[in-house]
């Protein structure tokens, strides 16, 4: 699942599809809510450099990937007859 680093809207889609709140993502990933919002709105001016913008995008991408793996493993641990 390689994602375009400059695509903030896709980061927002991933966050919404995993049903995560910005404050929860900020707490778990260590990135401030302000920067997450700027990233989702593709606002590079909120970052001191383009390098920091790209590094933050990669960190968010890795965080979302890790959380999706955790959620899928949690779902697999539930027996089929109990899943809704």
C-alpha cells in the first residue's frame, strides 16, 4: 500500500475509514492536531520545511498502517459466529 506522500486527502480518508479522531491520532502518534489538520488540508506552510512535511506524512502513513494491522488482528481473534 504505497501512498503518495503529498496526498493529504488520502491520509484523511484513511483516518476516517479507521474511525479515528484527530485527538486520538495526535496522542498516539506524537504529532500535534494542528499539524495533522495541516497535513490533511495539504497546507505545507504550517511546516518549517518541505522535508519535515514529507517526514510527517511518512510518519502518519506508518502509524495508520500499524493501526490497521492491529485492528485486523483484533478482528481475526473474534470467532466468526460472534462477528456482526
